[in-house]
C-alpha cells in the first residue's frame, strides 16, 4: 500500500502546484491591473514567480523540514531539465531563435553564477573528493550566501525592468476575463493554499520514495521532483513551439534558471543552511556544462537548430543515466 500511496502523493502534489500557480497568476494579474500596476512589472514579477512557484514551494518546504539535500538537487535538476530537455524539445519542433541579450547577458550570467556556486559549495577541493562516497557532504550554502543570492536577484530584476522599459516592451498582459475583485482574491488565496499543499505533498512523497527504494534524496530531487516542478515550463514551451512562437523560449528558460538559483536557492539557504553532497557538486558541474552547451549552440547561428535540439535531448538522457548509475 505505501508503495502506491507515495507516488500518488507526488502526482497530487504536482497537479496542485501547477493548478495553484495558474490561478495565483490569474488572480494576482487581475488585481495588479485594477491597481494600475504596469503589465511589464506584472510580467517580470507575478508571472515569473507563478511559473517558478512549484520549485519555490518544494524548496521552502524542504528547508523547513530539514531536507535541504532535496532542495538543492531540485534546483539543479530543474535547471538542467529546462536547458537540455525543454529547449531540446522546442528545437526539434521548430528551430529556436535566440535574442542578443540572452547570449550577451543572461546565459553568461547564469554560467558565472553556477561556477561561483560550485566553488563556494566545495568545488575548490573537488579533485580531493575522489575517494569519498557520493552521499557525503562536502560543502554548505549558508545564510550569507543566501542573502547575497537574493540581493543579486533584486539587482538582476531591476536591470531587466530598466532594459525592458528602454526597449518599450510593455505589451498587454493576458488576463483571465470575467474576474471580479472578490473572485481574484479567492483565486489568490486558493492558489497559495494549493501551492503550499502541493509542495508539502511533493516533499513527503519524494522523501518516502527515496527511503522505500533505498536511493538518495539527491537522486529523487534531480530526476522526479525536478521534472515534475518544471512541467509548467515544458508544457508552455511545447505549446508555443507548436504555434511557431519560439522567440522567447531561450530567454524564458534561462531567466527561470537564474530565478531558481538566486531567489529559490537564496530563500532556502536563508531558512536553513544547505549541505551539499559530492553527488550534488557533480550535478552542479553538469548544470554549468548545460549552460555552456546552450550558449555555444545559441551563438553558432543565432538559433538552436533541430540537430542541436536532438543533441541536447541526448545529453539530458546521458545525464539521467549517469545519475541513476551513480545512485
């Protein structure tokens, strides 16, 4: 019975997170419009937070429950999935154009942050860990690092807003029609409740599955939880690609990844310092390699082509094989 209950908890949690994030965005966007908040600000804050709400809920729950091994691997796994799997699928459907800002600012910044995180979390002694077990803790992302990540996220958001205003990107935001003030408040509250409840269910199911099958929380977080919390980005990107609207796919994926590290990991570390295992350190290297590979493909023809998309999917499959072989 438990073996059926734990996957059910995971599935329920993922559904609750996705539904909760959607109705939270709808309710919050409508209220922001009523309060005359510019659509640009809404898009860069409420909508961005809504699409990353699953990762945020899972990581805060993990931090509160002292399961930070799951929190760190969820962020790293989601970032690898967003770059290699989401963009790979989009490129297979239709070549993905890459904006200049992504190759000049966002992707280099993402790689730089990942490299700094790797070094801070124990990468300076990486070669000396070869005789250690993968599950052993080799470093920590403490509260000071969390505060610095959050400060960096605030600065990055301000830079995005200034850049967007210069380029006059204040398009109309799509708001769910027919929402009254009362309904929007209900949407916001229900969305928050579903996000919190979904996060609790995912963390519970993931931890129990890990202990039941004798695998590490790092592996569960890197694979099942990471893919589950990235479903909104995957579905949205596939729908956009099928409609031929792939222009923002790379920017959205990279922006989401930067938010995952700076905001979500920063909040998690502030709540409770995160112990980083040797396995997570290896996965951080894979995350850096994923960013570099994406940047190379983006620079070759200012787009990610179908063959490159297939190579990205193959690289993601290889990373999964490596993760399961490692245990």
